[in-house]
């Protein structure tokens, strides 16, 4: 990062010097107009010559180097914060296909602040893209209340569901089938069973798709009646079940690409031959995937909400480990002949129980 920042700063100084010489030789009124020109379609200032050149260079910089460049040079600080600058473009790439609850997509700020704001000319104020990037980075990795952080250390009641603030936008991903969203959880403490789900409740639906890393089962559920609660669904087991003596510890992920959904797991186990109470370095097993087990024909609306469903209360330790555009291994479409869907219908009897708990049962 230090080497990259030094190189960028040196290039910036050279470019700025050349730009300054050009400015001095140009007519004052014409140059003033070029620096103050606006994009009439957005109301934002058009990039300067220096910014247009620098934006191509900055496309190769990572986030730590952008932060270092902000600190090292005021010209780079201004360029990085521009409307089409590195912070804006980095956020668009990093958060493609997702939405932060209550804030929309990353580039929604352009539309939200374009109308009704400004200085009387109908021009919007500049968006603080770096601040928005930081807010999305942490917000998309956080759970909804009562957890509200990216790490869950305890569950106070049975059948608790921890919903993410990250919403998967099915319409945006379907429009660009080559792009995907991968979300991974790390499980360090698990006293019982849990499952990972996506639900269409935020889109007005009543369906969910669930994966249990303990049993290796995937379940598609649809609520058909509220009282008494009645669930209609189906399930299959693309992965082998864990041993009955040990609950799942390791990593669990989900991947949505285009209109296809896949799940992943990687077990974490003690090294071979390590006895209880002996010191030893834990080893991770290989990644396993269910393959693409579902399309989105069951989804209503355009939003899917990731969720972790806990069957029983206890001292869990689950955290969001990764949000990216690619999974650890490439999923494939499983053979339907080898893994057929079986019916699973459930009707509530007695106390209310969340349908998500079926995957952990």
C-alpha cells in the first residue's frame, strides 16, 4: 500500500504540474468555465483533465491504498471524493446486487439527493462517497435488532431468527447473470442446531429457502395459512449429515448468481489424534457445496433477506466473515435423478414454531 501510494502521489504531482502549466497558458474565462462546468443530466461537476487520467490509475488501487492516498495528497483527496471518483466506483463494484436496509443500493444517493436539494438551482450537494462506502461496508455485515452487530454471541430464546441488514436484489442480479453475491458466516460456538436461510418477506412474500449445515438438507418452504400456521414445502439432501456427537463448527455460505441459489459449508475439526484437553491447531476441512439447488421462481418481490435461524437458546458465536462477488468453489447444477425433492408439509399444533426450525430438526 505504501509503495502504491508513493507511486500514485508522484504521478499526481507530475500530472498536477502539467495541468497547472496548461491552465496558465489558457484563456482565463475559458479555463474557469471548464473547471466549473456541470453535467446537466446529474447536476454534478464534470471531472477535470487530471481527474479523468487519475481515475484510470485509481481503478487498480485497493481500499487501504485509497485511504493512504487521501492522507498523503490533497489533490488525490479531492479526486477520490469526486462523483465519479474511486470511492464511488469502488463501492459500486463491491456492493453490486445488494441493498442496505433503510438506505437502498450504494448508488441510490445519486437519485435521492438529485431533486429538491441544493442551492436554489436544483443542483444536489456532493455525496460523501467514502463515508457511504464505510457505512455500507459495516452495515451490510450487521444483523437486525436485537443483535445489531456482525457477531452473535448468545441467543436468548428458542426459535430465534437473526435477519441481516443486507438485502439481496434479485432484479439487479437477474439483469446481470455473470455477477453474483456471496455471503459467508463463521461458526465458532454452536450448542445446538442452526440453519441459514433466505426469505422474501421484505418483498411481500411468505417463502423461504433453508440450508442446514448439520444435516446437509435444503428445504423450500411456503406459508399457506397463518392461523393455524400451515407450511407447504419440499426438501432434499445434497450433502451428507454431520456426526450425531458433534454440532457443526466452521464456515457456512450462500451464493446468489443470476437466478440461481447455492449453499456451502466447510467443517472445522480438531487435528487427527488430538485428545480432549490437549493443545493443538484446528484444521479446516474441504469446502462442500450443494450446487445450484434453486431458481427464484418461488420469490415474490425483488428482495431476499439472509437469515440465521437458531433452534434453541444458548451461547452461540456466529459472525459474518465475508461479503464478496465470488464463492470459494464453483457450484454446479446437481443431478435431479440422484437427488430428488421430497414433499414436506407441516401444520402447527400447540405452541407457535417458526418454519425455519424445520431445517434444524
